[in-house]
C-alpha cells in the first residue's frame, strides 16, 4: 500500500483517481490546494501527485516549497504537453510528469517507478569496482549510495533526486563521455520519452551546487558528444 497525497482542484479528476488508485491498493489523501501545513502533510505520505494548475499558488511553486524540506517523489499532472511545462516541472524538482487525461494504470506505474528510484535500499548494491572508482576517491565529492547522499567535506549537498541520479550515472562510468540519451535513460526512467534538453537543463542547475565558485566544472561538456564527469575539476 502506498500513501498518496493528491493535490488537485478538479473534482472529477479527484473522484476518478481516488477510486481507481484505491482499487490498486493505494490510500489517497486529497487536497484542493496547497495548505499552510504542507510540510507535515508531505511528511506523512509516500508520494505526491501534484496538479500544475491550482488556484492560488501554482503546482510549480508548491513543488519548490515541498523540495525545500523533502525528497518525497513528486509526479506533476499537467494539462499541457509542451516542453516548457516539462522543463519547468523538472526544474522545480519534480521526479516525473503525467499529461492529463491520465490513465490510472500509467499513473500507478509511474508512481512505482518513482518510489523505486527514491528507495536506495531497494536498488541493487553497486559493484565493488564502481565503488572504488567513484569520484569520492579522487575528489572532494563523496558519493554515499547507501545513504542516498552526495557529500562535500562530509556534508550532504542539497540535490534533487534527479541530480543525485545524474551523479550516480557518472560515478558508474568513470572517465567516460556519456551522451544526453544515455543520461536521460539512466537518471530519469527508461520509458521516459524526454527531450535531451532536459539533461542540459539539469546539468546547468547541478553545476553551481557541486562546483567550486570560481574553479572549473566537475562536469565537462564534450561538444557534439555529451558530458564527462571529472572527480577533481
Ligand atoms: Ca487544475
């Protein structure tokens, strides 16, 4: 059973999703807009399904608010399917997005995929060689997969789940140039028909979080190919 928090103002969608997700053995708590005690509500839930078009504070703003205190999986529901919404949603810290009208089975599959990705204990243990060649050994960044953290000087960096998965993908392929398509498959999910610009966007946001303020970047752009991670920039 998965505890879901559904933030959606369209009652027809709420009724349909509550019924169908309930049948799939999830419990659904529903809110028509983001409440003041959002943090407490989120803390008591396994995943958030968040409509973009909400009265008052929109879904992107709500998403950013949740991300200030929680790494809970967030799936955005959007009525529009253009790239700008997708990028905006993922930039705000969402894990995935589903375009309305949404099939409950598709939503269920996306929820489960997001939960799997966010549960480090459920992931296969990394091979010893990958651990040995992780950037942690050579640079100031440490990849702690068991704790699902990327650390600098022992302190966890405030990265989104997607940003962490990007670093894990690089750590698994030390010294290799990874294409945008490879990164999309590794850091998002395999059936994610995303735009490779999502990768460029995510790396743009990730760099200032991991790079020294005036030094070169950990993530080298290899023109025409993709990106390469350098343990020590
Ligand atoms: Ca709406």
